[in-house]
């Protein structure tokens, strides 16, 4: 990565005494990162007191927390999806948590809130809905009809809700964790591609290992499992860390690499391994999301710059739900993860 920066500097005509400036800036940034990330280890430790295993899930929650990106979780029931977000929210001082159980008979007002008319005073009172929280768990989002899904997704995109002609900003930070059950499809309303694209990450939650499940048994097999969590980080500290994440250096070579990965999904004809397997590729929103996620990942590793491995690590979570598979891919049992794997193999890393 150091060589990549030097090459970029030479291409831009930056040589001699000016060349080391980037290195000094990164060292200064990493010093600020050290201060801004002191909460990461205590927060990991506090969440780990309750959540056994599921390291990938917890790390992706941290990425969402640092970027403001919403997360869609897919996994069978009982894999600690709800518990993970509740524990994260309880570990942050001053954070508000709400859980919305989606059902086919829900109305948009069940999420956003409504206005109530008081006849004695001839006035309206605004009753804010459960979406007005820092952490919102949208449980089984695909069980709600399209209007309800759209109401939540609009709030996610605009970070505000309109009630009675007046707009109300949502709290900051605002993170939506939506869950889907991949097994049971009866009575569900799958999210359209245009709406699912608003989730920054789609995380596949897998079963724990044998050792992890034994640890779960030891800690949870009780009528009163120990789930007490103490807040270890204030909300304003998270906001300060986000500003530092925005400064993480992304070299031009890495930026070009990200663009080549995303655009490769739009022109599968150039890659024989995915030819005929996609109806549509990832949008520019995917390019932005992959860059932001890679910056957050570098921050969590204590680095002030992004390396190609950061991009490769987050690419499946950012892109798997942004790919519209063809009927040929579905017939062959090829999923989004396999498409991303083939694209990463085909696109040359800097």
C-alpha cells in the first residue's frame, strides 16, 4: 500500500520533499484514530459478554454504526439477531432502542406515528412512532405489505418523517437493522430490488460452531440468563468517531479498484465466468457504500488508510443484495455471493 501511494504521487508529479506529506498526514490521522477509537475494545467486550460467537455480525454492526449505514440480516430464527442489536443499543449511553414486529395487517402509521385530534382544544397532537429511536429493529420486514416497507425505507433514506404536514428529524445516530427469515416464504412480501438497495449491508447470519454453541449453552441455559449490559460509550463519542472515519485515506488505485469491481457487475459479458448470470448489476450507491464500509473497516483495524483486502472483506456484504440474478443463475443454484467471488477473482487488485 505504501508503494501504491508513492506510485500515485509520482504520476501526479509529486516528488522530492512533498512526497512524504501523505505519510505524515496518515500518521497524524492514526494518532487521532487511536484517541477516537478507545471505545471500540470496551464496546466489543461488553457485547461479547452476551453475544457468543457471531463475530462477523458484530463487526458489521460496528461498520453500520460508524457509517450510518442500515443493515439487512438474513438467517433462521434463534441466531441472536435481535439480541445483538439490543445488546449494542444497551451498551451505548443515551441510545434509544425500539423493536417493530412486522405483520401483514400493519399500517404505515404503526411505524412513523400519527396525529391525534383533540376536540376540547380543537388542536392536533403529534404521536411519534417507534421509528423515532437510535436503533430500530425491523423484525421480519418482509412480512409487512409494500406501503409499510416503503414508510420505513423512506425514513431510512431521508432521516426524517412527515406527520401532519410537518417534518420531524430522526435521532442521530439512526441505524435500522432489518431481519428476514430465508426459510418461510408464506405470507411474505419480498423487498423489491429498488428498496433493498437502500441497505448498506446484507449480512448472512450463520449457525455457531460447536465450541460456540457449547458456550451459549453454558451461559444461556437458565430460567434467568445473565443479560445485564452496562453502557460503556456515549453517543457523542460515536459521532466524533464518524468524523474521523470520513478522513481515512483511500488511494486513487484503491478507488479505481472499487469502481472496477462494481462496474464489472454491470457488464457481465466481459467476464466469461458471470456471463448470462445477471439481469442488472450494482448501482453507484454500491460504489459509495463499498468505499464507506472499507473506510470503517480500516478504522476498526487501527489503520488510517484503506487497503484492497478491506474492499475484498466487505464486498460480499455490500454487493450480494444489489445484484439481480438471471433465471439461468437461479436454475444453476448460483447466488450473489458466488457472483461476487467470481468478480473479485477476475478484477485485478492493485
